[in-house]
C-alpha cells in the first residue's frame, strides 16, 4: 500500500463543468431565404406563401434551425415570422440569425435551466478543451452565473488551471 499512487486531482474536491455536455445531439440547420427570392433579390409574396404551403417541414423535425438571408436583399420581417410558424411544430428551436448565433441561443437556453445554487462554496473548474463548438458566450454566461455561489472558479483542466475568481473570505 505504501507504493500506491494517489490521484490528487480526484481527491481535490474540484467540481468540473464541461460545457460540451450542454451541446445536445440535435442537428444544426441553416434555412437561407436567398433561393426563395426572385433573382435572389425580391420576395414575391404569392410565391413565398406557396413555398410555405408546399414545403415538407417535417425534414426539420428535432433540429435546431437558424433562419437567415445570405444575400443583401430586403426581406420583410413577416417572411421570417411565417417561416418560424411553419417550423414550430417540427424544429427543436428556431432563431433568426446564423449558425453561430444559433449555437449561442442553444447554450443560453441550456444554461438558463441550471440551478447554480448547487455550486455553493464549490471549487469549480470550467473545462476548456472540447470536441464540439462551444461558443465563448457560454463560458462568459456560466462564469457570471457561478460567481455568486462558487468559492473559486478556474478554467482549463483540473491538472492545469487558470484561476479566474476567488470569493472573499
């Protein structure tokens, strides 16, 4: 027993939060209005409403959808609203914006469900490396939400952390 290796990280009492766990498995999809426009510039209401009526919206079932127009065209707000109504029964989440903004919205929603009081007086490490795209905004929101409760907040891996915050004694 004298030669047994002690895992100091496991015995340190640190709580690791891995934002990758909040990523979810739903596919992210960009719905671009550009191909629906006449000459990729003008929205014709009748053609657009026909598209809404005839599109197979079930292909968006359980997906995160970002609605946008990648062309410099004037698209009336109501067009995006109609798209969101058509997607609502199928999509897991729909936003107006690009895929990066969608990722921010997905993480915001997941973080808003956390009861941060569970981290009262905890020494927290927010895991830095991730195999999935975690937006920087998620790290910022998480850090701010943890501050009122945590004894300390660090960033990185338990064996090599960057100290961020230590509660006053």
